[in-house]
């Protein structure tokens, strides 16, 4: 079926009426051609009643040839026409312009179409570049670039320098984010454990009801929550980011944001070179000390392996079957109030017949006593008194020096002399603190194993023990010392 499309936004003396357009098109389309006409509609967009009906008939395969008086009667937007042509081509519809010799059934007509499509591609790329430039401009000004608000925030509008800008404001879910940071900072916690707790409590996640490690990791890595101060500046500078503001902008109140493409062959969070960081207009609600503590833990544990994910015993990951070498699993038999040890080679792969009959708590107590004896035999060290918070200040200074040294070593876009002066000032500050520490402090042992947290016990046990071989009632502890 041949059809004609005609459009006129307003009546003008120098413009051909819809009736005139149809008459010209009938010379080529024939008198029996169906007519679609939109009067009083602009060609700048495709939201026109008759045009919408035309598109539906094209998609239904009812149309063979489409005639228009002139290309701009069909669409004034080259980008729109490019998309419409793809639709016409897909359904085998020929496109004809009565006054422009625009006939896609002829070589010259197809050549003209290709020229139109080249300009359409140029318009699309130019538009994309403008959108990108506008996004980066808003980012540098601290505005929220676009998209949904991160978990714990709502979108809002603020006026900055007389201009309205998108921004973020803490929502009723901010307390959940605070709890996540505080919980993960604990030595014994894990992403998996926190995800399970949130899901069990019925706390709805950002995109779905259940929580997982990936969702938590994104939240914990994000700088949109932190009260960005100078420590945050040096942290990101050391990672090679292009920071859009000077250190003075990091006021300990406002948060920051990171954008830019990353090298997918490298770690997403530890390799940030080439990306940009900017201080945001919105305020953070996670203290920088807590945020950095979490980053340190995430860096040391980029992925928590099954060997370290055990929650029933700090010996998880060290216990192996003596017969097959596979790990020993712990089953919690709640009805019997007992922790049962099973060879994973037997339970998972059916290639071992070992039966483990060892009391886990008794084994833990024995090993704890052995480790404690080793620690007590270690040379004593001088204890730095915590009076006036000096030990906390010293630790903070040490961490700042480490970050500055990392920035000096890894970044080529900053002033080495400036960083060196900062390091020198911190060293002097450290020396002054050390002078005020009493010489006659008491001595104490390095660690008291029985007072350590669950996660700390796991770390110490792994330092002293290579593996624990189990078979029946037999236990063979292979020490590293």
C-alpha cells in the first residue's frame, strides 16, 4: 500500500497547505494512496497523532511506499529522521520526497540518504559530547551529576552562585549506612555476615530486598558518605586521582564524588588512576577516621575467602583432613547444641572416608593455652601510655605520613617539594609528642591471647599455625615456629 504524509504547523502565505502537499504527492503515489495528515503540529518532534498512526501501520507491515512533499514535512530533526529511517528500512518501506528527488529506490536517492545519515551521526556525537561536558562541569562544581540518589540519600535542589543545582540530602536510610560502616570496622565482622544480618532484619537493600557482598562493598568504598578532610585528600592523591580542588576545599563537612572510566583489567577500587575526584555540595555523615579504617580493612581483604569466613571458630581454614588434605567444615547442630566437624572431601566429593571425632571447643582451649604461653615468653616491650590521647595522636600522624609517602611515590601531577615539607612537619610533630612520653613507663607483654577479639584470634592463630591435621580422634598441629 502507498501512503502520503502531510504536515503543517501554521497557515502561512508562503507555505504550501496540507491539501497542496497531498495533491503534489498524488502525482507519484496515485489517487488511491492513504493519507495521514497532522495540522497544527511542529516537525521538531514526532509526537503527532497521524504520525503515530503511520508508525503503527509501518510496524504492522501494511505500507510499501511512503510519500512526502518535502523531507522537513516528515521530520525537522536529522537525528529523529535517522531513527525513523532505520524503522522504514527494517520493514522494507521505500521513502520518496516529491520535490527533492528523494527516492530510496534509486541510487541517487540512497546517496542523499547516506549524506543525511552522516550528518545525523555528527549530531548524535556532538550531542553526546555536550552532555558529557555538561556532566563534568556540574561534577566540578560539586553538583550531583544525575541518576538516582545513592542509598542513604535523597535528591534535592540547592541554589549556588544564583543557579539551581542538583544535590543530595541524607535520608531516613542514612542510619543504616552509618551502622554498616561501624559494623564492618569491627575486627570480627565480614561483608557476608553484615549482608545476612540486614536481610534477616528485613532491611530493604538499594535495588532488592536481599543484601549481598557487592552491594555492601560499593557503599563502603563510596566517598559520597565521608566528611572529606585533608586525610581524604591525601588518600585519593596517593591513588593517582585527578583532584579538582585544592586541599583547603576538604573542610571535613562536605563529601566528595568520583567519576571517570577505569581500566577493567585492574582492581576497581585500588587502581583509580585517570579518574577524577571533586568535593561535593552535599554534606557527608561518616567521619573520615571511620571511613579510612574501613578502606584499610577493605584493602587488606579485597575478597573474604571461605577459609576466613568461618563464624563458629577462629580455627576455620587451618583445620585439614589428614587423609585427603581437604578442609574441615563445621556444621552447627542446633538441636544437639553441638558443633560437628566434617571432612569436605567426604561431604562434597565423596572421595574420603575419614570420620572426625574431635571436640572443637576443647581443641580451641588447648591451642589458645599454647599460643598464650608463646606470647608470655616473648620479650616485653615498653607500653606507650594513652594519657592525653598521645598514642592516638601518634597513630594518626604515622598514618598521615604513610599516605603522604604513597602520594609522593605514586603521583606525578603534584608538587614533590610541597609533600616533602608536609612530611617533614609531621615528623617534627611526632618528635615533639615522643619527647613528652615518660621514660619510666611500665612494661607489658605483646598480647594477651585470651582477651583478643574473634577476628584478632584468627589472625594470630594463622601467624603461628601452618595447619591442623585431623583424623578420627587424632590431632596433629603443625606449628610455624
